[in-house]
């Protein structure tokens, strides 16, 4: 029997590297254009890998922390929607494959870091790069700003420096991250797709085609 994740994503494509057991539900496939296996995150998901693969997500007001052990090249990324989970909120999303708790920043950060440590990462070697938190709609409540404030305060409290960030503003972002190399590529999306990204985050479902704007690479 093949190990979890060690299956060909399509006829003729290279086999996907084995995923850690707790991430068997994450959608992964071989991307011929990028020449890499890509793990795709929805809101509330996170993924950790010890292999040379990319992690992808699209962010509106949500924030992703991209974290790696710089010496081992292992790491992962999360995608959280709100800063803090209260005791009453943790069970309010229903029983789903995606843990309801990891939709909140405090839980998403704890689980991401702990899973990296479980596969050999060391706290002293962790590197943090941050993306997202855009004000994608002109509404009174700026959820993105709340998420940005949370993640900065969280890392300051925990004593972790921020290696790079692209936070806030009015853009949605499409993000690719390589834990093996630390390379992070973000494409800012045009305002015409902000509502689609907002609705995706609201409903925790994929959006359709997105229109790309400028891009920035962080290392």
C-alpha cells in the first residue's frame, strides 16, 4: 500500500511526496508550470512539510504566517480568518475536516509552530514571513487590520522577529511559499476580485478565476 500522499497526481506526473498524516485532507497536486508539488490551503487550514514543495493560498482580510526552520528547511504555512478564539467560538463552526479552531490566529499559530517542532524544528532557528490582512471591501469593520495587529503582537510577545512581511493595504493576495528554501512570492490582485475573495473567506470555499496585478518577491 502506498504511503499517504505518495501517489501520482495525474498520469505521467511525478509522485507526490508523502504528507504528514494529519495533513492527508490538504489538496495537493503536481504543477508542471512551476515544476513542483503544490499544497493548496483554504481559510482555516494549515500545512507543514519536510519536503521540497510549495504551499499556496489566496488571502483577502485573512493572514498567513509562513514559518520555517532555516537550518533544516522544514516548515509550513497557515491561513487564519480572525485573531482570537474564545471558548464559546471554538465549537460554533460545526464538525468539519478542517478544524474550526485553526480559523483563529492564536490556535493557528500554536499548531503550526508545534507541528514544525515535532518534525525536528528548533525555536531558535524559526523564520517568520507574513502575508495578507488587506481591507478588501469598503466596510466599517476592518478585519484585516485586526489580523495584522494580532500577528505582530503575537510574534513580539513570543520573541520571534519578522523576517519579511506584506501586510495590510487594500489588496487581496495570491501567495506561494517554499519552506525548503524560504522563498515567498506574492501576487497582488486587482480590486475587481476583492469581493470574490471576501466571499470565499466568508463561506470558506474556493473562488473562481482571479485577475492578477503587480507582484513582489520576498526572500
